[in-house]
């Protein structure tokens, strides 16, 4: 029986999905390098640190701002599509265990979030003025207006906190480089420290954001739900807050740098296009 045709191969021996994934990791890395850099400047020189939306707006007003933001929009769209492929086809061989299904579900949620961020970047690039909303606040307000909305928001808060503990666990275990095609010396010298520092910083920020969302559920007020920028502000308000913010900001820059490392060195087992189509159709039928 003839085998299924492989995904279209591009120059360099990599197929289209792999190129898409690497472009996506690079775009995500660039965004968090900018987020971390701006937050570090805020820690050292004052001003209000911001989130990824604020970072895109800052980039927009710089030299070649619109083309760069447009390129990032395409990259974030690519990353969202790659996350969908990971979730639907189990490209990383997570399996059907509870842990594997949770990870694949998280990838699907990640796809939705980065699709929204790609939309924000595209609207900024095109001058449509659609990038000014607060996604965490608006999403919380939408959920609270639904039946059982308070409990749905609480579940989201728990999910964000769970993601935070996942990030912190990866930083503690030091397995951030498990899927990188690097020799042992390179991993130990620069890739692993960068990844661990970045995941630790993301874990701290996610814990704070999860707390904000849980508070919104408790008080049934979307005003309590705040995002990454407010997490930075809260850190700065603590004792030795400038040092705390500087460390977490530098960690976010490291997380961005690790994304650039992933864009170059991550092992990507890209499935063939026919399989992706078949899996997507099957998933839609199950949902229907």
C-alpha cells in the first residue's frame, strides 16, 4: 500500500510546517526580548513596565516600526498555527496519557492566545486602532457575564497558576533544553541557564496573573483581573521592588532569547500535510 505523501519540502531539506514553527518561535522570542528589555528599563529608570501589547506599540513608533510589527504579526500567526498542529497531531509525541492530553490542551489554548496577539500586531501595523484593549480584563468581563461565570473565571485562574507551576518546575528540573539539537557542552554553558532563568521568570509572572484572576472571581469584578504589565508593577511595589522587577524583567528577556534559540535548534518532528488535514477534520467531527 503506498505511503502518504510527505509535506512539501522547501530548500534546505525542511518542510513547510517546520519553517512555519521556526519562524513562530523567532517571532515569540523577539516579542519577549522586547517585553523584558522595556521592563528592565522601567526598573532602572522609572516609567511603567508593560506587556506584549505595549511592547508592540513601542516597536511601532520606532524606525521601520510598521514593517517590523507586520513581520512579527506573521510570525505570531505562524506560531499559533504550529501550536494547533502540535495539539491536533501530537507532533511532539506527548501521547494520550493525562499529562500528554493536558500539555496538548495547553498548546491549543496557547494557539488561541497567540492568534489574538497576532491580530493585535496586524491591526497596529495597518493602523486600524484595534490594539488598545486589555485582553485579560476584557476576557474576564466576558466570562463573568456568562452563567456560572464566577466559577469559569476561577478555573481560568487555576489554569494560569498551574501553568506557572509548570514553568517553575521546568526551571527547577533544568529540562528546558531536552528538545534542542545541541551538544552537551553548549547546553550546559548557555542554552540551559538561559532557558531556566526565562522559565523561572515566566513562572513568577504567571503566578501573579493567576492571583489577579482568582481575585476577580472572588470579588466578581473584572477590574481585579490584570495582566503581565500589572504583575511587573506589583513586583516593583514590594520591598526591594526595583531589584525584583529587574530580575523578572531580565528573565523575560532571557525567555525571549531562549525562543530565538528554539527557532534555530529545536527538534521539530513536523507531520505531513495530509495527516494534519485528516487530524483536523477528525477533531472537528468529534467536536460536532
